[in-house]
C-alpha cells in the first residue's frame, strides 16, 4: 500500500507523509469514508502519545475529520488499547491513535480502529488511501454539516474503569514490589494509577515526558534500565512499556529480561490449566522456534501470522483463539482486548504471581533456540529486490537447511531490513547472517 504499513502510518515528522498537510488529508479521507457509510453524523475519537509533534499534527487531523462532517472527541495521552476500548464503549465509528509506537520522538504516525475496537483491515485502508489521493474539494462538507470538536478529560479514568472489571473485587497485592517503566510515553498516567490501586509497592520510572524523551534509553526497547531498578529495589517484578503502551517487556526478580514469547508461553500454560485457553495460540514468523516446540510438547495448537499484531488478531478471530502476540512484546489477550495492551498483560501476570509464585519460576517454561536479530537501516531503494541480495539469501538458506531458519524482510514501520536467524549452531548462524548483511551493505 502507498501510505499504510504493517501498523498504520509512520515516518519522520515534517517528512513526506507526516506533516500537517497530510494529516488533514488523512483525517478528511477517513472521515469521508465513515460518513459515506451512513447518513447520520459519525463520531471519531483521538488519543496520542507524548511526542512534541502531536501538538502540530493533532489539530490538522481534527480539522480534516470535522471538515468531512465527523464529530470529534480528543482524549489526550492514552495507551493505544485504551483508545481501542473507548472507541467501542463510546460507540464511536472511528478511533485514531497518533503515535509512532516504540520509535524515538522525531517519528510519528497514525493507528486507525473501527467501531469494534479492531485495527482497520487492509481492504478498508486501501479504500481510505484512494480517498486521500482524490480531490480535497470533493470530500468537504457543506458549512451546516461540519463536525463539532470537544476535549474529554475522562479518558484515563474511563480506561482504568474498564481494566478494573478484569480484576476480582478487593484483589490486593500488598506484599509485592514492582518497578514500572512507562517509557515517558502514553501510559505515564494510566499505568501507575492502575497498578498503584492494587496496593503494591510501586517504583515508577519513565513517567516524566517532555516531548523529546519518549522511548529514549527507557521502555521496552531499552530494558537495561528496568533491570537496574529491579535489582536496586529488590523488586518481585519489572514492567516495561513502549511509547504507546501496547507492548510489554518484563523482568523477573533475578534481573532476567522476559520477552513477548516468554510471556505468551507462561500465560498459555496458566490459561490451559484454568481451562480458559480457547483453540490455541497465534505467534508470528519471528516467534522463537523454542516456543513452537514447547507448544507442541504441551499439545497446544500454534499458528504463525505475518509480522504485526494486526495480522495476529486477524488469525485469532478466524480460528477463534484467545491468545496471541509477538516476541517484541505485543501480547493480545483476546478474552479482554482487541489489540496489544501492556498494562492489561501486566495485570494478568500480577494476578498469577499473587499466589506466592516467583516471576523467574512463572516465566521459565521453555528453552529458547539461539536467535540473532540484525536491523540494517536503508535509504529509499529496497535492497531485497536486487539479484545479489536475493542470491545471498538463497545461499544462506541452503547452508541452514535442516539446522535452523533465516527470515529476511523489509520493516513495515521503519526504513530498515530486518534479519532474524535461529539455530543451535550459533557459529553457522553468524556465518549465514554475515553472507546476507555484506550484500545489503
């Protein structure tokens, strides 16, 4: 697609697509698509993370939506799944999250949700793209049919109320010490407020956003900070969110980092024992092979989706599974949510640990296959289209045959080529990855 990637629209601020002019067009096109569905006036709600650019981009987006005839409610900083939940509970037709997720402050973008709280399908996104590229005048409403705009200050509290319904009444964790890293992002208000209400002893870091420090040396992409504070405060658990709080990476009481695959494995086992796991689990092409072997041993069905939590959720819906996610920390609890929610996952883990179970024991359920990840920044052209690069990938795969696997793909959210390799033969694995990286560079 021209504008949408694996997870909405994303890029450098004031670049080709991420500027006021384009956000007006995005809002106008999305607004026109939804107002065309029904004759009555439609409603959109908007939330954002803490990037400075949000102040410039949000008004343009709002203007586009209102110009198309949509009523708009702005919520301010709120986790992505909070927006998804409120889109559904408020009976809105469209929810838009202004965020670049785990990227640094100089990027921004959009994630779009439908009235069911689900991310928009490729089919709908393509229709909106068609409207973006058509004449602006054809989408403008007549003056009397313009939308109204209102700021809602209750978004955080409304989101927390929904989350509290997932926890038994008067459920307290007074003897638990937790470190929470909010990544200076969208969850800096809601996450501490929700977790503190459980009665735990909470140390919060990454909760002082200034417009520039989102994800900077903190959060799920930089878990070393979490490790440090967990050890310093002798915490039972560490929780690290990303910029829009739809990812979670954790840390046990020993200071060991726990990724999305480990979280999914532990929750799947817990849910199976409690007889609430439905169908099986959906991972992605990036999910560790050790996770796949573990599920096979435990007789739990496991399917792989394309990279992107939207694709994970689509397969979960088709197969009627209620658990899935990505190694990067997107974990979808289908029983409770339509997209990844770091805070919701944290609550589910905290409930499990309330039975005097150590985090290190809870997460130690499978042995990872050694995995190497390489991210190579690229310019405009896609090197995967070059014959030399394609041949290097074929050579590497031949060497790895029967001894592991290699996955090479272009990122849908950043200008990078991502290489993932897995094998118990680490020497061979490094050699094969080097064969590919030489040709890309």
